[in-house]
C-alpha cells in the first residue's frame, strides 16, 4: 500500500485517524493498523514480522538481565540476536546471489543441490533489521533499558509511517514517546502540510522524471548518445532525491498526525560542498547508523591515514551491499568510499580553498556518475553509459532524439526540481516572506494563515489530479 495511492489517502488513513482519536489516541489502534498496513500486499509475510518482533524482544530482555559471568552472557545473546537479524536480511535479499556458493559447498560435501526458487521480497527488511540491531546494541551498551511490554516493542518495530523505508528510528528516539507524546491541532496541521509536500515531491517531480528515465535506460548501449546519457542521469538524480525525500516527508508528516517526532532524513544534499558534506545531508539516519555501529567501532578516523581509508571503504562496501544484491550497488558504495577517503587526505584542505561554485560542481559531477552506476541494471550497462557520457557513441542519435523522451511536463518538473533541490525558498521565507506576509492584512485580519492554507490546498489538489492521471509507482527505497 503506497502513501501516494487513493486507497491509502482516502480509505486507510482517514479510518486509522478516526479510530485513533475516537479511542483516546490508543497505541493498540496504531499497532493494529500498522499490522494491517504491512500485511496488505503479502499477508503471509506478517508472520515473519511477528517472528522478528518476538525474537528481538526476547533477546533485548536476555541481554539486559544476564550477568557477565558464564558462557551465556550479554555479549553472547547480542551476537545471536544480531546474527538472527542478519540471517533474515541475507535470506530475503541475498539468497539468490549466494545460491551458487551454497551449491558449491553442498556438492563438495556430497549433499543434494538446492534448487533455485523465487523468494518474495520482505518489504522494509533492510530498514527494520537495522532498527532491531541498533536496539539490541544500545541495550547492550546500557543506553536505555529493554522494553518490557511486547506490544509497545511491536509498535516500535511496526509503526506504519516509517516501517517500509525509514527513517531508521532508534529506540531512544521512540521509547519515551510511546506513553508520553503531545497532541495538538498545530502539530496535526504541521503534519498535514509536511505530508502534502512529500506527496507533491513524489507525484509532481519524481514520478514525472521516472517516465523519461525508464525509457532512456532501456535504450541499447551503443545507441545511447552523450546528450541522452547526461539527461537520463540528471533526471534520475532528481527522481531518486524527490522520491525518497518525498517518502520521508510523508512519513514524518504522518508521524506528527499521531503525535510522534522523528529525526529528519534529508537536508538539501545537492547543495553539499564535499562528498563528506553530502553524506551529512543524504539519508542521514542511515549515515548515522553506519557511523555509530560500524565506522566508530572499526576505529573511525582515530587510526593512521591508511586505516581510516580502509574503514571508509569497508563501511561503504557494506552500505552498497545493503541496497541490494547487485554488483552495481557495491561499485556505487566503493565509489563514494573512495572519494570520502580522498577527502581525508591533504586534498580536503585544497578543496576548501576552491570557490564555492567549483566545490558544488565537483560534488554534483561525482554524484551524477555515482547515480548512473546505481541506476544501471548491470555493470556492463554502467560502463556503456559512462562511455556515452564521454561522447564515445556521439552526442546525437537520429533513432533516439531527446524530444522523444523529454516533453513539456518533464521540463516543468525539472525546473521545480532544481528550485527545490536547494534551500532557495527557505532563504526567501526566512529573509523576506515572513516579514512581508505578516504585514499584509485586510482590515484587522492578517491573511498569512489564509494564504498558507490556500497554498497547501492547491498543492494537494494538483497532486491528487496527478495521482488520478498517472500509473502509480512504488517508492524506490521500497526495494531496499
């Protein structure tokens, strides 16, 4: 069930909100509707989720209650708990990739081979597995106590706004809000506004760009001109940003409607001045997870220069693998790891002397090439598109003119995408809009709230119109 579909907007969400507030803001209602939301597409997978809840709940209690004496100590249960989450992740995401290796081992020990079969993707497995592992690690570290109530723990694991694609919430950010969260009309309206912005990002920009991107990435490698290659990659950069940040805005907006406050996941990443700065702004909860639970335990940047570089490559190798069982994701991760390692050398000091415009260009070129690899279906396609981007197949191809893939609607979406990829409106609002609009009044009535409400209503209506006219597309990060 997508946030951007009519069944969610006009059926699921209104019923859920009505039931929630009619029952006195009940956690039980949220848990029930979260389970329904998760079971909507693949009902059988709800049993896997329930199993994950029970296992992590029990391991959290065991880690906290056991003493450090003997074999069955907290570290033992932590390792077993992490392995159980990793096993779930590996089975549903990497079984097909690992099957040849498994069959090689079975043939060596003279056991029958395992036949290849389709394993349905467990929605959000990467997100809720990482969420569960952070919970167990933090309980082990003593950052907070294990949750004693299994239903409250289940709500932490399954709260539907952030269940499928994050942000990756830590229990310390969630636990105190289970019983003590504040509801207000102001927060509810703020949630509606943020949900509306996210919906508009998704259907007005990301989905429009996706139509052109999908068509251009289907062109045979040797027929891709340089102009097509660059436009395709540029459009995908807009698509993935507005798709994922749109989902995040919708998730955070929904959470506010139910009284929850969760950390942001994006902060204008395309305005970054370095790759390091980019990762402080892109998918911030994932970056924070890898920093706190992998990079720092490996030694972080406290070691010698070569060891810091190795730590970064390890982290981003795993970050790439986290996104999927495809060599393109691994290359994408190592690509970022390499430039992050380079920026830990003297190059960083040199980079900081560049004019801001040159630093932006440096970042955007690297990001565009990395998104090209990320979007490619195979490494061969990525290599072919790279050649095209350097003009090795020519800059024009009569069989595939640019006008065939980019129409007026796409251009309009790109223009809005460019504007909202950078904090232009935030600057205008902070410096001019607020002070100007507050001075405009009709008699004794300030029209600022009226203008604001009308703007969001108009944006919502336009988004609804696009939902009715377009084919619904799943959020990109639903695959991960």
